[in-house]
C-alpha cells in the first residue's frame, strides 16, 4: 500500500512538505545510517523498497526529500499519522546531520505531539531518514515538517480540542456511572462505561500513559479499550432501546457483538499484531449496528432514538473517513483524522446524554399519564354515579387517611353526621324510581351546599348519607344541625313534602384517634340517628292520632 502524501489540513496550517513524496524501505537486520548527505543516495540503493506496510507491526525506514523555505530557521520534523513505539529521525544537509528520537519513553514537552527540532538553512535541500518500529500500525505513516511557529499553532489547536473532547467524555462517563449505580439502570452504566472506555482508548492512542506515567508495555494499548467499547455499545443499544421487546433478533445481534468483542479482546492480548485489525472491524460493526438499531427503533415509534441516531451519525461520518485508511485501503483524507473521530465521539456522547434525558422525560410523561389515569379511575371508583357525591369507598378511605395523619391535621377533633333519608320507599312505590332518584339528587344538592373545605359529604348507599368535619366542636354540631334542618325544608319545598332527614351527630376531640375510637364514633352517630328517626316517627304518629 502506498504511503500517505497530502491530506486536508483541518486543525492547523499545512506542513511545509505537504504532498511531497515519501519512500518506504524494508528494515534489514543490519542497521546502518549514512554518515553524510552525499551517502544517502548510496544508502537508498542498498535498501529494499516496500510497496506495502504490514499493519501487524514491524520496523521500516522512511525517506523524504525536503527543501527549506527562503527564510530557513527553526523547524520541527514530526513522524506520525500512525501509532508507533519509536521513531529515530536524522536530517541530512550540507550543514551536517541533525538527529533525535521520539516515541514511547522519550521526553516531550507537548501532549499528543512529538517532534525533532532542527535548524535549516534557507532554500536548501535536505534528506530526512526515519527508522520506525512498533508492534502494530494504525494508518499509513507520514513525516510532517513544520516551521516552529506553525508547529506551535498546530500543537495549540489540537491540544485544546483534545483536552475539551477528552474532558467532556470523562465528565459524562463518571456522572452517568454514578447515576447508573444510584438508579440501577443498565443503560446509564453502559453509557458511562463506553464514555470511560473512549477516554482510556484515546488517552492510550495519543500516548498519555506513556508520557505521564512512564509505561512501556504495549500489550495493553488503545485497541483493547476500543474492542471493549464494542461490547459496551451493543449493551447500551440493547438496554436503551429495549431490544428484547422491540425486536428479539436485534437483541440477539447485540449479544453476538458482545461475544465477538470478547473473542477480539482475547485475540488482541495474545496476538498484539492483530489488535488494530480487531478494533477497526469491531468498532465498524458496532457503529453500523447502532445506526441500524436506531433507525429501526424510530420506525417502530421509539421517539427518543432520534437523539441516539444523531449521536451515532456524528461518529459514523468521521468513521467513514478513518476506517478505510485504518485498513490501509486508502490514504487519509484529513490530517489527524483520529482527532476528528475523537471530537465525533465527544459529540456522540453529548447526544446520547440528551437521548437518555429524553428517555427520562418520556418515562416521566408516561408516569404522569398513568398517575392522572389512576387518579381519574380513583375518582370514578370513589364517586356515587347518581348524585356525584363521594361514596362509601371514599368514606372508608378517608378514615384510613385520618388514622395515618399527623396531630396537626386533627388538632380540633372530628365530627361525623350519619343521615338517613325518610320517605324514599314511599315515593319509589307511588311515583316511580325516577322520582325517587330525583329526591336523592335533591338531598345531595342540599348537602353539597353546606360543604366547606373542612366539611365533606358522602352518599353511603341507598338512602344513607354522611357528613364529615375535621374541626368538630359543640358550635359545629349546632350549626350542622341547623343546616341539615334547612336542607330538609328546601327538599320538601321542591316537591317532596313527605321527605325528611333523620340524623345523628357525634364528635371527638382526640387529635390522634385509633381505629377502635373511630369505629365507636360511627356507632354513636348511627345510634343517635336511629334515636332521631324514632323520635320523628313518634311525633308524626302523634300528629296523625291527634
């Protein structure tokens, strides 16, 4: 495969040698360097030129010819565009040989960037030789040569973008892992896990552990975390989209991806040269699966999948650019396409966070709909259909609430009135049940008129009613008696002269009643109602005999 030449310089100024030819040679067992520029051509004729770079790793030479600008001065030679262990750099010119080594374990003042500083004469031809070795390659290698100021600008731009993207992923990962642990939501756990896997993967890719902690072992490298990312992506899709319910076949595909990820992880650890290939193929499959699942979920009405789809499209677009180059199928279109993918990962993570928030909103909306529906059902179950008053179920439920209430609610005691409608059977027998229903409604309306925030009215069934006051005292008893007598007179005046209301009132000043105390309260009210009914019947009988 040919070596990369000139990409689109997206994150900073183009290299001074952009588009210049780069030649690759096989690394012989016997290593020798030219001692001067005049020996470089003879050195080249003794080397075996390569048409392909083995992505399973190895050692090879890069040769590049470069002519400095008219100003000359300080330059930086930066081997890269691929993951490598060590790169020895020598710059040959008429002014001598300048050398340096970059890579893992080599000191560097810049995050993500390692280059060899040289000083070049104006308008002078130079030969650059690089001996590069690594257990695996990630893309077609390149040697970029920058003026010192242009190099500083590129470092500043890319480091800022790298820090923002990686910092955002780290914050989102930790936050959502905590949310997942707190709520026991697997979607949040998978999301947090994949964000942290991205942080570790890109951190290793750009050499942070090697620069900061001095690590040298490349068995654990960026590819391990990207392979694990495949399983986390699949798990997130499975949980977030509820694939077992939405489409069991997609759920099985997610399970298959997780199994493939485990196999790939084993392969990467036992055969490090294949790690990059495993990571590239599995990440490509994961992105394709995520996009396909999101589209299918949207088609099936899972609206929160729209943000998930947008997130995966944010990584799919740069992925289409970088994956073919990672497989050696083409040259890089964009300079530092890896950083573009990292930025895409950060955008993806933010959109997936929005998708999770949208899911929470959807769940809350469903819960609110359910709550409203339950309240409506409860009101219907608690309402007498004929009169619109609360029924016996509501009356009993209210007494349960009283038992569970605090002292402040019942500080002034309780008053309960049991009411029996007299004359209903006679009207039903003589005038029909429709007329009897009208009487029940007239009484209900009269009782409703005396209701206050502290007074609640119930129809217990048949011709029985009840009034409950949560601020009962002697004055309340007298006032309620007068109001019930007024209701009776109004009902009689509306065409029911034979109707009457027998009632009994009981009060309690106990702030914290027991269930037994409330039962006794109802018994007293019932007993007084029957006594009132008997007294009224005796009075009517006396009037008739007189």
